[in-house]
C-alpha cells in the first residue's frame, strides 16, 4: 500500500545542511500495524509526516497505492488527507471552544457531508469508542483519556484506511495509554492500517512489526 524509495529530507541553515532522513526505503502493506521507534530527533516524526502527505522529501519517491505522491496536485493531496490518511496526535489537537461532537464532525464538515449523515456517522463512532456521554462536553471538561478517544473518533469518522499516530500515549498515564493501544489493535484487526511513532517499547509491542530509526536512517 505504501512504498518509500530512497527518501531523504534535508533542511538548510545558513551555509550548512542537516539531514532529518537519509536514504530511507520502506514498504507497508495494507492492514499492517507498524511501529516506528527512535529517540527524540531521530527522524521518526518527519517520516510519519511524509507518509501522511503533510511534508515532502528532498529526494526519493513515495508511492501510495501505486500513485507517486510527490507528483500529485494540491487538490489530490488534500483529498488523500481528507479521505485516505488521518492523524492522531500526542496533544489531542482538539479545538478548545468546540464540543466533542463538533470536534469529531470537523472532517465531515470539510467534505460538505449533510448534517443528518454527519450525525449518524458521529453517533456510530462515539458508540464504538464508548464516548457517547462526552459528546456535549468541551475538551477541558474531559479527562486526557476521554480527549484522546475523541481525537481517535475524529480520525475514524472520515473513514480513512490509514491511521497515523504520533506518540499517541505520550500525554496519558500507563493504564489509559494501554487502553488506547488496545483500541488501535482492535481497529487494525478490523482492517485499518495503523502506523505509530513511539519511543516506548511497551507501546511498540502492540504492533506486528517494529522498525527503529537513528540519525535519520533505519537501523533495525
């Protein structure tokens, strides 16, 4: 489903260059659960952002379902981000002044889905994640675990096949983090492709495959 070929990412600072990724090649199958491990600054989040079409590489090629991503037009990239690939972030990235319901329905609003259909989809995903009672609450009225479930619901409601999670348990206690990973594992069993970035070996153990990055290179 995902094929990265000799991906490099460099940043220029004055008269010097710094490589965040160097010659990374990787294949990810549809329905896989992959963990990307590495220390802070190793390049793992940069790699996730490239996979999620939030960033581009300096060199190399990226194919998503056979299409060369770096050659796609902006409109097509937006469609991929709206429909194919979705993110779950460490800090939840919820809008403070929006209720849980309004946060979850945002991807559907962006796609001009009718209000009745939005309500049906939001209600279904809220039931799936057991957050029906949180829908009228603002983020500040919810626990960290509840906020992360809302963030996951927002990711799921779009129907995207690929879920990218950047340190999804970083702001959670161990038990709540394990509960979230169990949810991701269940979603994977139901066909979702899951790719997580983590520095925690316990969290990585939920995946079916683990790769390790150091200094912008896959070392294991």
